[in-house]
C-alpha cells in the first residue's frame, strides 16, 4: 500500500495472499504517527455531538448525586477522612489528595490494554472516568478552597509585570495541555476510545505536551500564590506527570513497537530539543498544523476568560451556584471558601 500527501509519505509493503512475511519501510522523515488536531467539520455527525452532550449531562448528574451532594454523595466524607490525617496542615492534605488521584489515574492507565481486552474499550473508559473524575474533582475543589492557606513563603504579586507573565504562561500552558483531549468524542466514549500515536503539531515541540503544560501552569501559579499549599499541589501534579512521561512511553512502545521507536528518535520530552539538534525536521508549512479549529477555539476561550475575569471574580460563586446547583457544597467540603481578590 502506498500513501502519499503533500507533507508526508509512508510506504508499506504488505503480505501477499499466499502468506509472505510482512515488511515495512518508513521513508526518512515520513510521519509514522497520526495528524493531531485534525478536525474536519464536514466529517462531524450532529447525532454524535448530541449524544456527547447527553452523556456529559448524565455524567454531571451522577457525579452530583454520588459524589458532590452532601446528602447523598461520598465526596465530603472522603475529603474529611484525608483532612483528619493532617488537621492543621492543608499542604499535607493537598499532597495526599493529589497522590491518591495519581495512583488511581496512572494505575488504570497502566492496565488499559488488559482491561480493554476483558470488558471492551468503551466499558473500560467508563470505569476509568468513573473512578478518576470524582478524585480529580475533590483535588481541584480542595485546592480552590485552600489555595491561600498554608505558610506564605513569598509575596510577588506586587512586582511589576508578574501578573502579565503569569497570565501568558497560563495561556501557553493550555496549548500544551489540550492534546490530551484531541478527540472529545472518544473521551466520552461516544466514539470507540483509542490509544493514539500523535506526531504533528504540538508533538513536534515535545512528545509529552500535557506534562509540559502542567509544569508551566504549576510554576506560574506557585510563583503567583507563593505559599506552601501551592507548592504542595505543584509537587504532586508535576511528579504525577513526570511519572506519566515514563509510563506513557512504555505503553506506546508496547502498543506500537517500531513505529514508536521511530517517533521517539525524532521527538523530545524537553520542548524544542529535537528541533534544535536536528532530529525533528519541520515541513515548510508546519505552521498550518496549528491553524486549525481546535487551537483557534482554545485561543478564543482563553482570551474570553481573561477579558471576563473581573466580572467572573465578582459573580463566580453566585453564577456557579445557579448554573450548577451541586457546586455550593464545595465550601462545606473544606469548611470555608476564599473569595480571592487576585488570580
């Protein structure tokens, strides 16, 4: 089979009908992975996105009843149990919550191949989300409610330009974080979930964009907040994603074998390293890989959130309470809610 397009070529010589051995030759510089952020509106089915919205609504309802609502859910007892282990040290509880989430999330990811063989791709995705999502919500909620607690280690918010640097860093981080959800329909198991071998776009910069994005986000917010809770959250999240670098490469090597080794040889974990040392050869029109609807959507949403930030600060709790009735219990989960006058 011969596949050719404008920017890349991949040549495969397959087995004949009489059982000849498969052979494969990858042209130097050819892409062995998938084209990331390739979103064609013409190929989208309205029914799939309606189904996606329905699934999202059901997930939020179940999450509310089973985890967030104090009268029926297990979220408050879970956070209370973790908090009692370090009653006066919010940073310890923050680190423990992050560690619990990391163990469950990475553990389920590690057993994905075996799990999918046992119960199928969609069922395993439901199991994965059903266990990971509540723990993620608890961890995020605890951080939001306690991000200004702990020991203040430094105070840099009044330094000229620090706010702009922090916002720009957060803005950039979302472009790295996004590839983890290139296919929203697969995330919700509307389409059959797959383990993708992405290679274009942001993957040319770093093979692990989610880790890079998380590091950027954590460093920016830790510098801005400057206390022990922020440091604990960053240590936990960055540690989790660094483990994910090793674990992700291991899983891709098992799944894709030689194709992954080819991709690994011309990409890097450290941003831009493979480009600078010549292992990553950029096509002349590489910028077109970023001028796509998913990246444009991220840009628009991030800018809109920033422009609306003053209004969001003034009305965030009232808005959330009216739009998502289950959110107000966040305060009772931790005992108090901070109304920040900063970021």
